């Protein structure tokens, strides 16, 4: 790996740059919390060659959202389910917006007259 390869990963949200200990420290939580949201399949950390969990910035944002819900009294399992459903809703809304744009563009290109 060259220095250029290393620098290109600095801004990569998906690069697993954080150890479990560092991730827990950044989130102000415990390693056990990170294990719990992993067991609930909210996030799946990558593993180093030695088998240690490694987290990306994207995964840390998801874990922070889970922690926020848990801090407000939601169980870990429910928090994970809420986040998964929020993600699914966001994706469905994105697909619907894209469909609407495509439909409107097609209607604009082929206007029909109604009598």
C-alpha cells in the first residue's frame, strides 16, 4: 500500500478505521453496547486479520443513533429495529421520489389531451 492509498481512505466513510475500544470511547459507551448492536445485526463490523472488530465512520453514526434511543429508555433490540425501519422508510421514499420524477418527465415528453 502506498502513501497515496492511505490518504485516499481518510475521507472514506466505509473504511473500518476504528477499533472497538476507540469506537466505544468516541461514542461514550461500552464495548458491550457495540457487541449488543452487532448481535442485533444493526451493524456488522469488519474484522482485522487478528479477528478484532473494526468500525467505519458510517457505522459509528448508526451506533450513535442507537445510543441516543437507548439513552431515552428504548431497549437495544427496539432501538436497532427502529433504525432499520427508518432506513427502509428513507429508501422507499427515495425510490418513490425517483419514480415520480421519471413519471413526470415521461408525461411532460408525451402530453396527452383529455376531452
